[in-house]
C-alpha cells in the first residue's frame, strides 16, 4: 500500500464494531441458551476466527444481511470438534476459548498462525492449572494447546499482569468451577467480559481491582449492539490531530472507562477532541467525536493508564512525533508480546522515516518536532503497526510504501478506503 502525504483530512466516518466486544458476543451467545442477535459485528479476520471455532464446536451461526444470529446451546451444549480449532491470528480467541474448553467434557486442541504460535500462553495456563484444568502446550507454553476434561475448582488468583485476556479466560473457566473464582489485577484491565456476562445473566461481582464469578450461571441469549471500536478510531483521532486544517467526525465510538486511555492522553497533550451525543449501548458508553488539528505537547504516560490504552500505544507514538518536546511511555512491557514486538517494530519503522525514538525495556522515549520523509516500511503482519505507519505517512515529505498492509483485515478491513475517503491533497 502506498500512502500519499495529505494536506488535510475532512469528513465523517462510522467506526467499525469493537473487536473485543464482537469476539465476546459470539462466545457468550454460543454458551447461552436461546438466540443471540448481534448488530454492528466486526467482520475482521480475528472475529471470523471466533465464529469458525464455535461452528466447529457445533454452534449454528448465521450471517444475516444486517446482523449475526447465534443459536446458543447453553454452558454444556458444545460438541467435540472433528479437527483442530484454528484461531488464526487472534490472541483473544485463543486465550478466551481456552477458559471455556477447560470446562467441557471432551478433549480439544487449538492452534493459530505463525504469530500465535510464538505468543506465550503460560499466562493463562498457570491459573487454569491452578483450577485443576488439564492443559498442555508445545514447549510447555505455546500453541498448539491440548485441553482434556477435568473437574475445575474455584481459586482466588492474583494476576501478575493487567490483561483482559487473562482475566476473561479465568472468569469463563469459573463458570464451570465447583466454587466461585476471583481474579485480582495490579491495574484494572478492560471490563467487557464482566459487563457482557452480567448482561447475559451471569452472577458477577466487581470490587476495586477484583472480580468474582459464581459457577453454574444460567446465561440467556439476547440482542447485542456492538459499539464502534476506540482502537480503530484511534488512528483517525491521531490523524485528525496531526494533519493541518483537519476536522473529522467519528460516529459511534465506544468510550468504556477501561478503554479510553488514549482519549485522555491526547486531551492531556492538548488535542482538540469533543465528545458529543454520549449514550449507552448494551451497557457500554458510546459517543460521537469531533477531532480537529491541534498543537500537541509531549507528556509522560505510565502506571494505571497503560492497560486502558495498550493497543493504542502505536497510534499514540505517532501523535508524539508531532508534539512539542519529549513524550515518554513507561510500564508498557506488554507491548513486547503482542502480534509483533511493538516497542521494537515502531522504533525500527519510524526511525526509517526520520523519527527520533528510543526503545526502552518497558516503553519508548519520543522526541517530537523532527520532519518525516517517505520510506519503504514493513508491517510485520501486525495490523496496528500497519495503520499507525499509514497515519505517520500522511505527514511525510514524500509517499511511503507499507509492505504486507493487508493485515489490517484483522481488525479494520476498510481502513485504507476510509483513509482515502477523508484525505485531501494539494
């Protein structure tokens, strides 16, 4: 994909459905009883992997013109798959479905693409084994994973990392345990699982950084309207701030408190972002955003805000390139075990463009104000890296080429069409 520098960005975009919520709507609809109808489902590769896996497990999932219809069979209604479950590039599918499969009466094996097979799974295997789950992986902690039947026991698990995938895996396994399961985190990670499980009828209690799920909950199918994904809106939030004379309207953006870290960080930098028409969809807060060109100033982000914007840090790094002064990202070591090592990949690729960026073990130091030139860039098959580089390329002095850009299909299939739609050129 070749990206031309833009003189301004103008227009209105409807943000595609939230990836995290789309995954969960299929999973929870499958283990609920009765029909679940899902609107604004994200038809990205990752979410389609979740659909494929649950179809293999015997769930009827119908693609309707305006929605997805899931015929749920209850907590114990899944069937043994005839083949290995392929989670594709989706870490969410891999980790969350492991919690569900740990409670089934049949053996399952799941794997994913080359990237998934390099991502550590011990962070879910350790707590699942503490619950008496029988789960084994290649070289102890990598896919393929094989899960065999066992009687799950309740635990009180203090997670060493703030990770929604880890927390959700344990809570889902807790639905099948013999007593309540409690998960505590060092910081609060995104809470879509808690919100949606409660909406489906599970007994969930949240107190501070602790969440408790009670077993044998009766889940009932329901209608789900998926908000727009703030992780997808992030690229246009940043683009609208850094490209001169820009004004973008972003419709239907989810602003869950556990996900709005990027919005808060950009506002702290001086970004002109206005939230209008705030409302709730199925328990999730949503708004429309107006984003306008801004004079940004460097800041430091660390601590509790990091889990609320971990997927948006590549986009945030691009904003920092155009901020006055130095921007520092700390406490973000989790970036090293995403689809790529995002600390190193962002450093490598933005440096090619002339950025002054220094990698740290747990983050980045970014010096703003240096002009960028076009370059031949690599996505590392990481969708968020590809889109972040595309946004940076809008402000380069010449066109940039992004190799393996098709990986954006994972979370935002129409990203490049939307980017072209709002880009103005001299």
